[in-house]
C-alpha cells in the first residue's frame, strides 16, 4: 500500500487525528505526534494569520524538545480551506510554505498552484473529497493523498459507503488513500487497511480527549449521544454536515424543522460551530475522555489484537 516515504517508519499506527474546527490545537497535535499518529489542525482555529504562525512555531519548538530525548515524533499537518469565502488562504499558504509544514490537508477546492507551492519544499498535500468527481479533480491537481470522507463522518460528511467509494477511487488513484467516517477504535483502523485504504482518519474520537479544545459539556454530550442522534443537514453550515441532535435542541432549534442558513461562509462559521456541536456517527462507541497518549495506546492494542485475530 502506498504510504509516502516521509511517513514510512515514523507512524506507530496508520492513522491521522483529523483537523477539526474549534477543536484541534497545539496540545492535540503535539500529543498525537508524540504518540506516533499524525496530528493536524485547521489554520482557521487561530483568529489571525499571525496567530496561525505562532501556533506553528510553538508546535515545532515543543516537538523538537521531544526529539532530543531520542524519540522521533510523527509528522503533523495543517488544514487550509480553499474556498472563495476564506480571505486568509494566500497569507496562510505563505506561512505554511515558509514554515515547511510536512502535510497540508485541503478542503473544498483542489488547487494545483497550492499543490506546487507545497511540493516546492518537499511537503505533501492530501485533499478531502466526498465523491469520485472531486477525487478525479484532486488527482489532476497532483495531490499526494485523497481523503475519502464517507457516510457518518463528523463535520462536512459525505453520503457514500466506504465499501463503494474506496474501490472506485483506487481504480485511478495509486497514491495514498485515507478513509474518514465513524472510525472510533483500533480494529476499525485495521479494517481501513483491509478495505484497500492506507490510513484511517479519526475526528470525533479525538474530540473526547483531554487535550482537545472542546468545552467539557461537548465531551459529555459525545459520551451520551448515539448514532441515531446524528443529524445530517445543510441548514446549519450551508453545506451538508453532521451535528448532535442534543446540541441543536440546546441551541433552541428544532432538528426536524431547521431553517436554511444560506450558503457556506467561512467568515461566519465560528459563530455556528461554537453553539452547535458536530460529531460523526461513531459517537456511540465513545465512553470516556482519555489523554491522547492513553487513547493511542488503546488504539494500538485494539489494532494489533484485530490483526492477530484475523491472522489466526
Ligand atoms: C467538530 C468537527 C469539526 C471539523 N472541522 C473540520 C475542518 O475545519 N476542516 C476539515 O477539513 N475537516 C473538519 N472536520 C472533519 C474531520 O476532519 C474528519 O473528516 C471527520 O471528523 C472524520 O469523521 P469522524 O468524526 O466520524 O471520525 C470536522 C469534524 C468535526 C467533528
């Protein structure tokens, strides 16, 4: 399976802790990298480009301390939203290139100029897609990896089963394929590889960790919610996304009678996502709020047990 050279031998598990708006910050990224899993955060989690640059410097500094004790952390990534309503894209890309961020995850637009800029310093670009048409465009733009965001994923999810989408993408894309959607344990990470993808992409599971920026009430709601509580709607963010029914009700809205919010506008998203909490259908498997280190150890044990059981 095609894992980029930069990732070979640096990962304890074939997994990425997915970037999440208002949830992923330096602590989450640093602890996942130390635990041997790729961590990532959206540049927009800092209010300004200067703040984004400061987070990158902090992550580099703290990870270089980790390297001095002999351990080599996993690479980390940032998420850039390539959408017309993101006025910071050019400036954030410049900072990303200056700092030579190892992995850039793009959503909402695969831009070949961006891919060239990241390749110029040896970085990699993975792009989020929810269907084959977007995957073909991303492949044409020269990305190094495609993230198949399947049914049940947190955030702006797709509707396709991974059993359908992964083989269709694999037919024409021979680089890294990442599978996203409702992955909560290590056996499922092993299943991702069995299905023909290379890396698992876990979002919701990492919201319920000590290092995530989510408020405690959000983490508590995740432990109570089940798959049936996840509402898939375009009404909240302007693009189809999954939210917890309980948080829609807590915000004073009726999940069965949502009024359209209009088109996606990255300038206004923080207001929405701060009050209404997104999660994927994997919530039903979340029962605790461990540290990232504890969670990664558990994921590894489950992953190895699943592989051993299969081999037997
Ligand atoms: C609260 C939340 C915020 C998210 N924000 C972003 C984001 O800013 N950019 C992005 O590319 N994906 C975002 N996502 C999607 C995740 O990167 C990932 O695709 C998804 O969480 C995986 O599905 P899972 O949550 O079922 O594990 C978000 C997901 C959640 C749950």
